[in-house]
C-alpha cells in the first residue's frame, strides 16, 4: 500500500468481491421519519460499504445512534462531517466548539469502527475497484459568489441584504481559528498534501459534504446560499486526483451531473417534507460499480424545490426581514 493508505477493505477485500460502494448523506435523524429511514437501511451484500457524506444529525447523541446502527450492518462505513455535526447547538449537552468538536466526532467514529477523514484512506477492492476512498473535510470560504463580486465581505453583505444568512453563522464556531475561512484553508493544505502523496496509478472516490465544483449550486433558488456550499479551490480536484466518482450532499438535491467526464453524485436524503415527494426515500445510490442515474435534464424535482427550482431546506438559512416586511425565519434544520 502507498503512503496514507489502508489495505483493509472489510469483508469485501479481494478481487472476487461482489459488494457495492453505496452512498447517502443528510440523514438529519432528529426527525423521527428520517430515523425510521435509517432503521430500515440494509446492505444488499455483506460486502457493501456505505459512504455517509455528512449532516447525520445536529446532536452528538444522534450522530452516535445513526453511525453505530449503520456500522453494525455494513462492511465498512466511511463518514465525513457536514456543517450540522459541527454546530454547537444550544440543545446539545456536548458543548465542544470548532476543532474540539470535530475531534470529539472523530473519537466517536473511531470507537464505532467508522472511517473518518483522519484515518489512512481505505482502498476499495470490490466491484468497480480498486479505488482509494477519500473522505474529505474541507468546509467553505465564501468563494461561490455572484458574478462580479470580488470579496467575501461584499458577498456576505449582499446575501444579508437579500435575506439569506446561513444558520452556520450562528451555530458553527471555528475555534481556535479566527474564521471558517481560515479553518477551510488549513484543511485544504492538509488534505492536498495527503492527496498528492497517493499512488498515481490508483483512481479515487472523493467523498465530501460540500460539492467540489460550483455547478451543482447553479440550480439553487436562492443563489446567495452558494456562499456556504464549498470553495473554488477544489474545482480541479476531481481531475487532478483521478476521481472515478465524487460524492457530496448538503444541497438536498439528489441527482447526477458529469463534469470533464467525472460523475458527481448528490446523495442527500433531506428533510421529510422533501423526500416524501420521492418514491424511494431510502434508496442509497451505488457509486461503484457506476450506476445509471438521471442526468441534469431528466432529474426529478429535487428536495427543497419549487416549480423545478431547488432551494435550501428549512433551517438551512435564516431569512432576515427587509424594512417594513415580516418574513418568518428558518431555524432548527439544515445546512
């Protein structure tokens, strides 16, 4: 194995494996209906792996319940944090903030046998492999801006004026970093160094809560929400790091797009009011071997969509009233 690689592939090791690499995100198990979906999730094979692309829950206890449930069923569970896991929610007894909270989540995952972005990257040897599965924790830096907007400060001001302020601004603390931008830059440096050290002859499966390219955010009903959805710094990573597939969540718009030949899978479950529109809310897309999924022009209405134009789910952002106008806030849920 190369540097930073794990040779273990669970019970799916060996070239004769018939398992699949499956993926899901945005389980939000504080909702009882979502909890029931998780309770019903089962692998099709004892050799299946499950990639969990963040936003399992807002509270540490919810994350523990969901990941322990899934780890007991799948050969391997690979997790990356979403912004919700990183929130220091006022109702959560665990008060850790920022890096300390992320480290507590990593310790929890290790106790459950769940792979995190801090472990050696595992190599999938099952169907469609071999491929290095790379769980990414990168955050965002406000670089997905409106055209012509040159700074994060201006972009955030314009978003605030438009009534779009992500709940992260209230609950996601970057301690000890001065800002989420600084934390993001540190994660980018650390992760790029690890990716650069991977064997050049192995493809990767890049797993991130946030999209690695900007294109998935172009269908958001509230374009300013893209500020909290990733970073331009990863735009070339799928090609640069030989991605056989990219897996992400966050947007609650499940679909498949392709960029430069690389499939990008959005694998969110989302909130009950969103997934209840779909016939298969408990479906976990197969990433390897690659499956045939709806393309951008033939996808179903995504969760959070309105007349075909997806928007963030309730709780993804808080809408501030304009002068003389009362608008309900969005709290308690997503992004």
